[in-house]
C-alpha cells in the first residue's frame, strides 16, 4: 500500500484564506467624517474657553486677587483709612479696635465715596450717601453699608485672624503692630456690607 508523502499531506491541509474586498470610502462618507471631526474640535475649543473665563486666575497684587498690605501703613483706631487704589479698597481701623478692608465703591449706584477728614466719614459725591469709618451706613439712598473684602492678619506666633465669612472688623485691640507679620486682603471674595442700623460687630476668627 502506497504511503502519502508527508510534505504533500501538510500542504494539502492548509486552507487558503478568502480574499476580503474593502470598498473605498465614498465621497459622502468622507464628508461625514470631516464634518464630525470639525464639530468635535469646535466643541472642544468652546469648552476650553468657557473653563478659562469661568475660572479666572488673578495674580497677587492684581484686583481680583490677594493684596499684601504693609504693616507699617496700618492706621491707628479712628484714624483716616488708608486707600489702596490698585485694589480698590480702604483699610480702616474702627475706634473700637477692629480692622476691616472696605470696597471703595458706593452700594447705591457705584460711585466712589471719598473720606472726609473734617466730618470723619465716607461721603459719596453722587447722591450723598455717607458711611462710618468701618463702612457702616449713616444716611442716603445706599441700601447698606460699604461692602468688604476678606482680610487676614498673620501673627508672629504663627496664628492668624480672619473675617472671611462675615467681613466684620477683626479685633486687634489686644495686639500691637509688632505682633503682626502680614496683612492680606482678598479682593476676589467680596462680602455685602451691613444692613441699615446693624450694630457694630467684630470678628477674631
């Protein structure tokens, strides 16, 4: 009995794979792909722009960011507030010993109140609203006292006092300027001023 050649047996066992025909991309399909890629790219760009403007980043010393106020410029209780034009705020020390950063814009229609040393108060030149040295309302059409910026006082012992939640003046009557290392004002976190007739309040947070 004749024996099959092993080489021939092996070659006969290998099946040929059927050829697969790939149809070329039609002009309509190509345009669909280009259109879809363009839409995805446009949506991605719009998303980046929205995030960029929704989450702005302000540098230190730029309005909207944090300002470091010189301890050497700290006003004594009851003295004239110190104006910081770049930050659009005044740092003021009330007669009760509270330190506060006041937004230098009237809460009525956005005019710029000026400090009147003779009358010891802020007075709006537009419609006559007036405010105490700590920003509390005195008279005029303004709906509330001057708005405030969160302020943080860093002390030499490593502790700090802040009014970030309520904007009330920070009580520093028990410390001296030598105990203060740094004063920071956050112009990106404005707090509404006190309502008409609100009593003086201080924060030692």
